[in-house]
C-alpha cells in the first residue's frame, strides 16, 4: 500500500469567504424581500390613489369596501370600492367569490388602467368574529348522544 493521497482543497480560503458572503447576501436579500411583501400586503384605496403615478401599470393589491352600484357587463364586473372619502372604480375580469356583496371589505389584485383599477382577482376579507349560523344546533345534538 502506498501513502495516503493528499486531500483536495475546496478552494482557497479567499474563495470560501467570498462564496460564504454571496450566500449570506442572497439570504438577506430574500428575507428582506419577503418581509417587505408581508408588510405591504395591500394598499388601501386612499393610499393607492395617492401613489397612482409611482405604481403605474405595476400589479399590486388594493383594499376597500364595495359600494352600491354593482354592474355585470358580459364577463366583466364593474363596481366601486371606497376607503375614507376616496372612491375607486373597478373593472374586474375575475370571478367574484360567493361571499362578495355590497358593503363587504375586499382585497383586489390588479393594476391601474387609466383612472380605473383593472382587477383579475377578488378576495373577500373575513371578520375576526365568528357568528354561528345555527347557535342551538350543536348544543342540542351533543345532548342527544
């Protein structure tokens, strides 16, 4: 048997340090990007109108309350959302969820298209309070068993 073969290095120390810094930098970037997206989940209608020029045609989420005046035109749903005293006319090509109705807070995915917000997805905001539809039903069922 011969002498053991020398172990091959995984690069110079400088290369390992640079690779480590690149990995740490990439992780920091991804973490920062994720936190930014989580913090800016949506803009209120008031904020979106104020930032219309900066947002341009970029997709973002807007939040507001559906106001009276829903109108279905072919496969397009037209309605207005409000936030404070600001109103935004919405043209939506996405199918509204079952719970969608006037007075419902919604979050919409889309972008500005002139003065209108062009939406491709409607999400309803659920309240934090749960009200049971049939309050006595569960209690009576548990007594009978």
